[in-house]
């Protein structure tokens, strides 16, 4: 992955995500980190007063834009001390909503990965958990890493791959997963939440599907585990914690952990409880 796109709203959570991106550069082949701020002001806001009878003047808008760029540049300077040598850091102010800003700049900057905090990163000043993660994760054409707000970076040595073993041949985005795993030196732990203990029944079809996954991941020498927990998210995060993993990769599937994350209440739970970054892999 050559380019990371990091949305910044100057909240501590978004700055923490940027610091995570900088440290991650030491373990990857990234060449460019783009710090993106979304600043949207509608035409109406500059033409008519709001309910409090306050009207934005064009000069105020431009002054705010300049101030945001200055803050981005300050963060840029700070991060240069932490990235791998040779990694470029650039800043960009996008005069649109966060969602459009991310999608446009994934394309314009040829970004391979979006890294964002699990709080903040709205185009306004609120810091509610989860809503922006859901919207960006749905719309982003590239994988998204969600970084907990107080996460302190650790070198990645263990990664949990959370997936649904059902129909694994058809649903695992193997090429995307290979791009993430190739040339990386870490232990791979594959976990499936199997609340009905189907893996103990000796079902031939299930064993065959599991074997397909084994074949896909064989070059990475993973270990496989089942977790009997009716709560998918808590089950996977508890597993990651017990195994001292530094990241969870969620594979897409119709009934998967990934799809569950795209419901607001679940993403809020993830943002509030996850102790490690979660990478939402796209098909």
C-alpha cells in the first residue's frame, strides 16, 4: 500500500489516528501520507443569518480555511519526526462534507487505505462515536482502519482475521487480503464466532469450506480458532485481547462481523470498546 489518507478534524482521536499512520509506515511500504480536512460551508450560510442571527462573512470563511491549513501543516511537521525515512506527508483542505472529501481524495490521491479515528471527524464540531465510521466505511472504495481514540501504537506482531467460514470461497477478497499480508512478518490468528458449535458436528461441507480458507491462507501459516460467543463483536475483541493482538482484520461477508459494523449501534459499540485498531477490508 503506497498512500494512506487520514481524515483530520483536529480532535485528539483524529490526531491519534495520524500518529498511528506515521508509526505504521515503519512496518509497511507506504510512500505518502495525506492529511485531509473537510471544511464545508454552504452558500446559504454566507448569504443568510442562522437562527441566532449570525451570518458568516466570506472573509471569516477564508480565515477559517487558512487557520485549518496552518493546523494541518503543524501536524505535518510533528509527524515528520515519526515516519519512516523517505515517506512524504502532505496536507489537503477539501471544501466539502467528510464523506465526499474522502471518496474524492481516495481517487485523486490514489489512496490505498483510509486511517481514521473512531470519534470526531465530522465536518462540524461534535465528537459522537461511530456515525462517521459507518458512512465512510460504506462509501470508501478502499479498506478503512478504525483507530480507538486512546490507542498507543505497538509494533504489529499479531493480527486477528475475523471471518465467517460459510461460503468462504466466494466471499473472501483474497487479493485484497494478500496485498495486506504479503511481506509482513506477523503471526496470523483466524477466528470464527461459532455460537452453535457447528465445527464439532463433523459436517463435511463445513469442513470443505474451512479447508478452502486453509488453502488461501496457507502461505501465511495461520492458526485457527472458534469462539463460542453469541455476541460476535465482543467475542472477537475478547479473543484479540486475550491473544495480545495489535490489529483485527474483518473480512466482508453477507452475515459477517464486517457487515455488523455497518449498523450504527454496533459501530458505536466497537468504537467504545475496541482496544486495538480494526481494519475493515473491502471486497
